C-alpha cells in the first residue's frame, strides 16, 4: 500500500451517464467535507468530458469532497484530482482500482492501490440481472486486498451498516450511483 496516504472518505458517488441532470442532486447529497466523487462518464469525448469534469471538480471543491477521475491520468492531473481510478497510464497520483475478482486484487497490489472498489457486492438497478459477488466473496476480496476497501454495487447506508455488523471494519466505506438519489 502507498505511504502517507490521505484519509479517504467513507461515502462515494460513482458518476455515470445514466443519472443525467440528477448528477448535481447526487453530489449535493454527499456529506459535506467527508465524501468523494469518482468522475467516470466514460462515453463523453475529449472536450465534453473535460468541461463536465471541470464542473464536477468545482462542485467537489465547494463541498470539500475528494475528487477521483477514472481512466484519464492527464485529465485527473488537470482537474487536480486526489486520486486516479483505473489508471490508463502511470501517474504521480494515488490510484484506486475496481476489484471484481482475485486477479484484480493482484493488480491492485502491483499498482500499490490506495483504495479498492470491491464490486458488485449486491445486484444493482444500473445492471439488472448481472451477476454479483455476494457479501462473503466481497469480504474475501476486501481481506485479500488488505487496504481500504470500498463496497460498491447495490450499496446504500443501510446495507453498509449491515456489512459492518457482519464484518466490522473490513470495508472502509461504500459507493454507489443511485443510492444518492433515493428519497
């Protein structure tokens, strides 16, 4: 694991094209000063992705949220992100990785990932019918990673509390897309 890591937030929003204009509502629901945003929006082309990234970076700064950028090391550096998620090339930034299986845990170790987003723990509305890890396998992957693991996939605060009851302290926090939009 990386040395001198910042203290990572426990609650994360994974941005996604599917939440459309509700993105700003989701960002507003993150805990002020104690949340994180992983800017993904993979389908957007260069300038369009950069412009949205700049707006998200501004919102993150205003709400004192940690910003991670998925894929693009150059964009992450341009937006002054704290973290690069699933890096496309080497970077000076700490990295986080999606972890769906043991091979990806190995890759997380190789890259000295600061965080692992273990997913999908549960079935999700964003990927209906897709296979998911289940709690036991997700916990096994989090243990194998050995660093701060974020539970992702069908997560919300209540499900995170349930994970904490069964596996106290194993998961550092949780992430989601539409859990930030539930009323």
